């Protein structure tokens, strides 16, 4: 019995001849799971199909978003309440001379502003970055309308078509 147990133990523990090890199999790393496609950008609203009240509401909401969050957010220089920084960045509050005309206001946002500007007896000589390459006509119309109806301002509405006319006319400061 002892011999039988020992024989069984030796066979079970590999006491006999062992088969040659199998060559290592080449395992490829599993392909990474496909990345989820980003969600499509929300469709632009059909501004032209909105009634006047819906347009004004949209312009104020989108305008505030652009003012606060665009690449070169307007509030960075002009402040949360449009008061600017005296002697550095002009205020947007109560500036009918610069903002009262939609085309003039659109031109400032589209093409920027350089050189000396006097507002309420204070000189400003810092440059405003042109936004024509960063914002579309609807975004510019929205931010202009937001500025023209915020902080006590009441200068009328600007539409994307108003901005398009100014854009199509080109930069008045560009060499022709």
C-alpha cells in the first residue's frame, strides 16, 4: 500500500517525465474600446422664425452668455456690470454716443478699437480685440443687444442682419 501511495504521489507531483513546455503564445493587447463620439453641437436656433418677443428673450440670454463666457469674454475688461476700469477699459453704461447706433456698436465689436477714446471726460487708450473671427453674426447681435439693454441702457435691438451688413462692408481700418 505504501508503494502504491508513493507511486501515486510521484505521478501526481510530476515525478515522471514532463512534457516540454508549450511555447509562449503571443497575446495582442485588446483594442481599446472605441471612443464615444462627442455629442453634436446643439442646433443653432432659427432666429428668423421667432416672434419679436422670443427674439428679444433669446438675444438677452445668448448675449449674457457671450458677454460672460466667450473666448475673450467682454466682462473681463468691462466688468460684470459694464462699468469698465477707469482710465483702462471704458464703461458700457450710459454710452449712447458709442453704443446708440447699432452699426457703430457692431463695428466696434467686429473690428475692435484702437487709439485714444474719451468717455465721460476720461481718456482711454487701450486696444479692444476684434471679434469678427471668433463670433458669428448672431452672437455679436446678441452681445450687442445685451449691452444695449443692460445696466440701465435702452438703445434698441440689433439683429444678425444688422451685424452682417457691417461685416460685409469690411473693416474700415483695413488698408484697401
